[in-house]
C-alpha cells in the first residue's frame, strides 16, 4: 500500500467513527452514510452523495 491509500483508508475510518458517534441518526441512516463513505472516490463525490441523501430522506 502506498501512503495515499493508507491516508484514504484512515480518513474513511475516522469519518465512519464520527457517523457512529452522531446522536439523532437511526441505525439505518448510519449504515447508509458509512456505505457512502466506503463507496466514495473523492470528498466531492461523498459530499454530493450526502446532500442528495439528506435532501430525499423522509424524517418520519
């Protein structure tokens, strides 16, 4: 593994821990957000995915 791959992996792990510690999100929302983190190829892709996700989320 090169340095960039290690940094990307560590950054994604930190983001997933932040999602886990966020209050007010259901387990399903946390699961979805962590899957988006894993699938993202860039910060821009992740931000766009989260914006679309929260814009279409039904908060019932």
